[in-house]
């Protein structure tokens, strides 16, 4: 029966590069195992056995940017006479583009403009219109009904913007967007025919994206907390808000994770590099030693540490390694907190 909860190969690889004494031949034929030469002892230091919480940490490299762009379309025929520049932030009631010199203004809402909104109508698009009019300071009922108060507000809004006071609003004058947005790119051409895709926009919030393996994605579900280091700016706390599979360079499946964060008053560049740190499994109140202190035991499936005795000599103590994280190993065996172990250099 396997007593250990971590693989021999994982420890062996780490021990081999940092070298615990006796690590040679840790995996393979026991006969190939050799002891350190008595005539050429390894240099070493010592460390204390500590009782602590040990957390698995995954470090990733990502990119600072904005959310995935979405298309803004128009079904109004005419000639494109004005377009915003990429990077422009479109707020409520600001022009998103212009057709035949009439600005089409941004309003907030998830339901697109699919009809001309007129008196007597009801629906989610009417509620969105009322919500926007209310946010702009007009006296309307925030409901799904186009009543007399909505009509008065619409005509006043039209008057203040130099439009015919028809009381009707359609795609030739407004476009519903998911809040304040940033223009990522411009698809339409000045002087060209309108219709179809006009712009691509993102939210104004900043995000960090990273490509991870499908295995690592298991620990990075939506809602996972992530520590971020935006290169050249500082450190922030973020949260995974989206994940999407993609095919990697070698055909292997990858997952793109999107981490949102609040930059506060920090000034961020449009793009840049970022480091991500994710805490995984945590083992609480365990005895730990530096991973480099782990050496080969007397049998192939065993590990050990060299404990420094009060007399100045050392004694090899068999240990059961239960967890490895952040350069330390959780161990069980004839050790106590405060014991001194040898750490080969």
C-alpha cells in the first residue's frame, strides 16, 4: 500500500536539482543508490523544523488589458459622418457614431434597439429607456410602460439635442450598450455606407488574462481570488470572472482565464505584463522542513532527513512526506518542532 500522498518523482526531481544527501538513485533500481563520499562531504547549512500552515502556490504570467471586445452594429441606412477614436470612453448620452450628421447616442442596457420605441409600448427596451431618462435627471416612472411621463421626457430630451420632437426613439438616434464602454476598434469607414458592424467596444474595467493548461484551470474557477503584480505599477487583489477553452500552440487544450481587479487611483498603461499568484490546497498546522533537506531513505519508497543532535553529530530520521508547497515539505516522523535538520547546499 502506498503511504505517501505525493509522487516520488515530484520530490525526486526537486531533491535532485537542490540535492539532498543520498538523493542519487532515488527513483530507479535501488542498487544504483550511492551514499555521499566520505572523502568529499557536501557543504551544508541547517534549518529548524517549523510547525506552520503550508499552501500550494501556482505562479503564472499574464497580460494587462481590457475585456473581450463586442461588436456595436447599426441597421440604419445612410452615410457614416462621424466615428470616435479607439480608446475613447463612451458614457451615457454621448454620441457613439453619426449617420447623415445625426449622432446616435449611447444609452445603457442589455437589450438592443430592435424597434422604434413609441407611446403606449411596453417591454424590456422601454424599461431601459426609462432607466436612462431617469439617470439623466428626467421625471419618469422607472417601469416597462411608455406612458405620458415618458413621452414628455423623450420630447424634452429631443428638444435639448436639436432633434424633431416626435416622442419616438429608434436606432437612428440611440444605441443600447452595456454601460460605459471603451472603443477598442472602429469597423466602419467615414463616408461609407452605414449598417452592420460600426465599432468594437470593451468595458472600462481593467483585466489580466492568462493562458493556462486544462489541469491548472481546475484551481482557477470563476470566483477564485488571485494576487496580481502589474509590472511597473504594483500589486493588486483580483478575482477570476471568466474562463474560456482554446487550442494551444502545440494543439494541446488550454484555458484563457480573465481576472478583474480594482486599480484604485493607480494609473495603468493600456497594456503590459503581469504576474499572477494563486493559492491552492492548504495544509494547516503541519511540521515542515525545507524541501532541500529531504534525502533518500533506506528503501526506495522512503525519505529521510539528517537531524543535528545536541552532541554535534547527525542522525538519519525516516519521514513520511505528505505535502510539498513553496519550497517546503510537510513531514511525519520522529521529529519535533524546533529540531535542527541538515540542508545540503
